[in-house]
C-alpha cells in the first residue's frame, strides 16, 4: 500500500516496519486461534464421549439398583 | 496510536500514516480479543464438561455403594428369614396400614419409599445433595435418575399455594394474631409483608424464605451454603438480576435468587448459560455471602479503582501531576531568583499577595456567614409536618456505618439506629467492618441483629480508608437514598423523614442533603468547647450560607444523605482522598447537582485529647489539600465547569482552610517579635497601605472570626431552647476568647498534614472515639427520653478505640 508524502512526515521505513509487525502479530494470533480451536474441539469431543459413556454406565447401574430394590421389596 | 515515529523532511504524510497504522492496529486488536473470547468460552465449556464428568463419577460411586448395601441387606434378609422361620410375625400388613393411618401428614420422600418408587438410600443421597446445595427434593430425585417425572407428579401437592400470610399461618410459623398485627403495620407503613414480619421479629428469615419458596414453587438454598460453581455470570448481569450461580447438576444450573425471577428473566439467563436453571431462594445474608465468595474481587476492585479508572481526573490516586510539579518548580525558582536579586522587595511582594489573600478570604467568608444567618438558608420542618407524612410512601433507606475497632460503641450505635423514626421494614443498615477487626466482627455476629442489618466485611487491601469501605457497602445497597453515620453518631430521630421531606421540596438537581453536626460532649474540657464552637459556626452558619450562595459545599464526614442513583453515577467516594466527603461535594457541584442543608442534627463525640485532635485535624487538612490539588489540575477547566462564583467559593473553602493555618505562624512570630523587641526589619514588610490592611485583618478579622464562633453557638442554644432541648450552656461562649490557642493547634495539624501529603498521601490517621462516657441525664436531654429509657449504658472495657 502506498502512503502519501508531505513536507514534514514520518520516516517511511519506521512506519512500514511497524505496520508489518502488527500484521505479522495479527496473522500469528489468527493461526493460534485456529490451532487452539481445533485442539479444543478434539479434547471436548473426547470428554463428551466419556460423559456419554458415564451416563450409560450410571443408567444401567440405576437399573440394576431398581431391580435389586424391587426384589428386596417383593 | 502508541508508537511514536521520528519526523523527517519529505516523509510519509502524518495523517495517512496514522490511518494506515490504526487500521493494522484495529485488525490486531480484533484478533487479540477474538482469541481471548475463544479462550474464555473454551474455559467455560471445559469447566462445565469436567464438572459434569465429576458429578457423573460421583453418582456412579454412590450407586455402587447403594447396590452393595442392597445386596448386603438381601443376604442378611435371607439369613434372617431362615433363622426366624418359626417365630410369629410381629408386624402384620394390617398393623402397617394402621401405623400409616396414624401418620396422616407423611412427607413426599417417605411416601415414595413406601410405594417402592425409590429406596431409603436413594432418598438419603438426594437429601444430602439438597442439604448441600439446595433445590426441591423432587427435582433432585429426577435429576439423579431415581425417578421419572411422570412417577413423581402424583406425589406433588397443589401448585397454587395462595397468599403468604395464609401459608405462614396454616404451616404454624406465625399465629393469626401475629398476621393481623403485621398486616396492620403494613397498612400503616407499607412495605412487603415478609419484611414487616421480620422487622417485628415474628419469624426467622430462614423460615420465611422457605415459605416464600414454597409459595413460588421453587426450592430453598442448601443448609450448608456450599458453593461449587463451574461458571460465573458476568458481574453486571448477576447484579441486574440479583442472582448467583452456585452449582451445576448434570442437566441444569442451580441459581441463588433473593426474589423469584420472572419467566422472561429466567429464559434470558438460561439462554446466557446455555442450560436450564433451577432457582433456589436465599435470604439477604445468604446472598451477601455468595456474592462475596463469587464476586469479591470485582467488588473490591469497584470500591478501590472505579473512580480512578473511569474518571482519573477526579481521583486523588495521583497526588501531584507533572504540570503541577512543574509549576511549583517554576514558582520556587522565580522566588529564589527574586530573593537573590532583591531580597526585601521579593518578600514584600509575597507579603502583599498573602495579605490580599487573607483580606479577600475573610470578606468572602463573612459574607457567607451573613447569608447563612438569614431565614431560608436551611430547610426547616415542624413536628406536625413530619408526623403528617404518609409512611407508606417512604422509600427504602440505606444507612452505611463504617467502623474500625469500635466494638465498645456498638450497643450505643444500635440504640441510636433503633431510635430512628422510620419504618424498620424499609431500612437497609449496612455495618461495614474491616477484615482485621475481629473483635467488632465477632461481637456483631454474636448478636441477634434485626433482619435489616447487614454485616459486611470489607476485604483487607490498600487504601484502607473509610471511603473504600463506603464504596464497598454501596455496591449492593437497596435504598433509594443513602446516608453515612459514624458508629458514635446520634442522629435526631426524625432526620430521615426530614431529609425525604427536603428532597421532595427541592428541585430534581438537589442530590444531597447535609444534616448539621454538633457535639454532645461540649463541656468535657476546653478542647471540646472550642471544637463545639467551631462546628456550630461551620454547620449552623457557614454551610447554610454556602447553600444560599450556591457555591460548592465541602460535605461533612457523616449525615450526608444522597440519592443513591446519583451517587453511583458519580462513582461514589474517592478511596484515595482522606476527606472524601469534601471532595464529593465538589464533584456533585461540578456535575450540576446541588446540596441543601436540613435543620436536623447529628450529635457526635468531640475529640477531647490534643494528640488525637491533631491527628484528626491533620487528616482533614491533608484531605482538603488533596481535594484542591485534584480539582485544580486544570484551573481553566474548573472555572468553565463551576463558573466564577463557584471557583471563588472553591478557593475560599478548599484552599483557605489548609493554607491559612500554614501561613498564620509566620505572622504570629512577626507580631511577637515586633511587640516584644521592635525588630527593625518587620516594618519593611508592612509599608503604608499594607500596614492598614494587615491591621484590619489583625483586629477586625480576628474579632470577627471569634465572633462568628460565638454566633454559631448562640444560634444552636437559641434553637434548642425553642425546642426545649437544653444541651449547651451559655458559659460555652466565654471560652471563645481563648480561641487563638485553638488556632495554634490548627497550625500544628496543618504542618503535619503538609508533610504527610508528600510522604503518606493516602494514610488515614485514625481517630479514637469513646473517650467520653455520657451521663444518662445528658443522653436523656439529647433524646428527649426519660433517663432510664435513654440510649445505652456504656459497656465496660477500655474506652477509646480508633475509628475512621
């Protein structure tokens, strides 16, 4: 991108270097964001699966408990 | 743009460069905040799923244990059946049925067990959860998978519970007579029935809230007040809806509320949390506990940093700004150069400026005092007008009482607050205790305080000041109006009503009403007599004069009543200013709000020991110095904001108060040197006109200052005589002749204040209270009650503890 010049102004090199620095930082943040998102997705899915398995386990245990309680009652 | 670039001829256009840099900076900031937001969301989701897994694992363990127990019972039953096969059966089905009929009011849990819907162990597990976190038992049983909703419905009672009063009577929590009495109170003073019942101590808060929860078909908070929250709502949202998330069950959040949420609000919260919520009702004190646990850091930050962050130009966090330091350095350099160039001429110029300052300040101050003595300078109400006020229209009133190591004045404080003629159901008294003040805290916690008292422990952090404590107390204040009282204060019983009458009489821009302060121990010693004279002049004449003139009012430390909304709008008190009251008076004026004086007094204890008095006065003077420095950071801006008259008033009240006691010693020394030894150099300071000006100030000025103190005391005596309350003796007047000794003490305090301003600007010099043990007759005189009914009996123990 070209920037206009004036009689008294900033040094072009300094401005370009600073803008480049900001753009690089932004790009690295962006890639970090995508990386973390992917990592989190994977971890979360694993935990979700684990949670579902625990739910199923609990469900069957409760069923077993109900059955035992029923037998004891009768 | 933070980055600074060097300039050069023929460089890139500054505006275009800035545009380019700002665009890149914007993209960078957006990326950064997106990352932060994503991390925060992921953290919440992670916590939630972890919590869910933990909860499921816990339930699995518990279920395993119950199954083991069932198997054990089954084996034991088999063995027992084999052993007792020959014994006759003691409990026949008919006997069980008879037993059940003997217990007509069976609880839901028992019925579910009897009907085989759940086991005893399951019920115990659910009850343990309920005790810990709260909620309705039925909901917990469903959530834990012990029962299906359709199986539970037949056991649920009538959902329409009726009116609260009827529920309380039918459940035996109160009698019909008590309900009738409470309803009569409500008819007279308004307010909620629950609050009336609590104020009359007819029911305990826990019982009342249980019934309110039943009425609204929601649960109560758990007895253990456990807090195990995976998510925190943003503090602003929590404050708006008055809720705190306290626990996550597998499929829902448990949310503590102080009043049940509407369906619409509950839906909004559920949308925000992305899970259903279950409301559990918490009492006021329980909510305060949760709030402190969950939002303690936010509250602390708000009470210490909010003003400094949002309005740094109004905060004393920075004592001297760079321009102020630069200006002082330049002024000092000019003075030194002047002294080198022409020593006597420079001193003469300085003296002329000082004399003009003295003269102007004196004239202005007397003008204010004259205005203050006129009719209408304060708002006055007759007893009949106050009695005619409809109590049903009175709003909730918050009373903040900051305390520090003042356990011995607590019985007196409670009596004084109980004496206030205001519906107790509409009071919100907040006792603010510092974290390290265990004695006061333990004493308060051991007392059975009425429900409208809240004990708030202010976290230990710097600055440890009264305004910080007040800001902390203000955050969750419920009142429409708020007032500060010190622990030893004895406000006139009708003060709150008089203030409301004043607010109603004043235009909308009046946001603060200052009551008059005076001392109940005026005759204790010479110091208290002088102090009483000074306060009488200040509050009876000077402040009403300022109000009349409409210039900024430096508020007194206590008994200033505010509209709570305005106080919050201004970010309340500056925790870094040691006379936060005076500073707030100026800020109110800057924002276009006004202050009025009401003819109602609060009786305080005058400092009776010299060292203690100097500590207190040095703090006040230092605070005035801070206030002047804060608002004079940009004198032109201040002039624009408050106008010429306000600017002048500001200088008279805020600059002259610390400056004159600092200057006085120089002139006293000169006077002594002249009258004692006729030093030749002294006349060189007072040539011609300046001599006459200084003479007028010396004779007429000093006379008028003393006279104004006398006038102030006479004013009080006269008013109290009319009200048939003889508190002050006329003999108080003669001590005014010795006021110059008091001025010397003021100068000592001013020098200390100036030194502290540089070395310890935020240090709060503690004042010892409780040095005066009032006679019963004296108290009775003040309150108008017979001696035996009056206030308190001073508790034993050591007198005097430091206070804010």
